[in-house]
C-alpha cells in the first residue's frame, strides 16, 4: 500500500510476550537491516505497513476470528499485524478451523518453511496461505496497546497501532535475514539498558513503549492492564533548536513524561 508524501501510512506492530525468568516479561524484538530505508539498524517489534491484501481478507470473515465491534478499519490493522509478524518472525497467530487451540508449533514452522519467502517476495497471498491450510487468524488474541502517528512534516510517516499478544507456546521466532538481521527475546529492562549503552538503537516510540511495558510484573498483568486502558493517540510535536530537538506527547497517553529533549540528527 502506497501513500502520498507526508501522508501517514497505516501500519501495525505486535509486542509478542512470553514468561521469562521469575515470571518476568520477555518480548520478541528484531534488529532491522542497516540498508532498510526506515529505522535502519534499530531494535524494533515485528510489524509493518497495512497492504491491499489485508483489506481483501477483511471481506473474507471465514479467514479470521475478530472481536465484537471491530469495523473494517480496525480489522485491517489486526490482520496486518499478524501477517507482518509471520513474515518477519515465522510466528503465526492462527488456529486450525474448528479448533479453540492455536496451531501447533511444528505445523506453523512447516507453513513458514513452505511459504514465507514467497510471501515476502509477493509471489503468494497471505489469504491463500491461510485458506489453503484451513486456518483462522486469531485476531481476537491481539490487545490494543498504543497508537502512534509520525509527526507532521516528516517525509516518511506512519499511522501505527501497537498490539500486545501472548506468544504461542513453542513458537520461538526467527528473523528473515533480509529486513532484519537478528532477533532476540529479552526483558524491557534489558532492551532499555542496551539502548543506553549503545548496544541497540531504539526509536523514540519503542523506548516509551518498553518503559511502559516494564512496569508490569508479568504477561497476564500486562494484558489485563491493556484491556482496561483507554488508548490515547500520540502524534509527537517536534521543535528544533540547532541539533537539539524537543518532543511533546500527551501526558494522558500514560507514558513516562510529556516533554523530552533529544539531541543529534533526526
């Protein structure tokens, strides 16, 4: 899906969560390839732009289990989140048709081995993969967590929904070696410490999201808190003074502040 210059492109990302040591949260993250145009070299959650195929799936309700009250706009963000996560990490949030259980890890791996490269190259449609394997996308497992829109004036802008989801048991995840060069399960604290030490490059929304997530003691608490929370859309307002940039976000969005000073190149 393309967009006009300066227009925010719809996008989705998932924070896949699992239980780490002492029940602490671990989240799946990837290092983007340094040659990728957007957020090159950054440590990010799996995700990407909504495409036309996601909208096509909206019109085929037999391919997904949605959430009561979801409209077409909401559904396409959820579908894109699951597709992009499968493309980038091999993790598939889907159920065999007629089952209440998620697809077994071995079968998910077989589907990824057979189709992920072709899907990434545009040689096969995600809808066809799901239909041919008689699966139903588990959109109902995604819990809305955040909504960020790139500041106005930026050449490349995204309108991104962040979702939380408990990672399917035994599906470990693996980067594709193309858009991303590494993948890792780590705690929010470890990711933030890596950003501070220079081990990782963390985009501003990713940092804020990790700080927020790190306040939760375990996966269940994080999911429950997200279900109770109201999402406040964040479009940072940027002011510049030489190399110093000041970003302002709504205090009611529930992050770790309202005004942030960032130095260096944009």
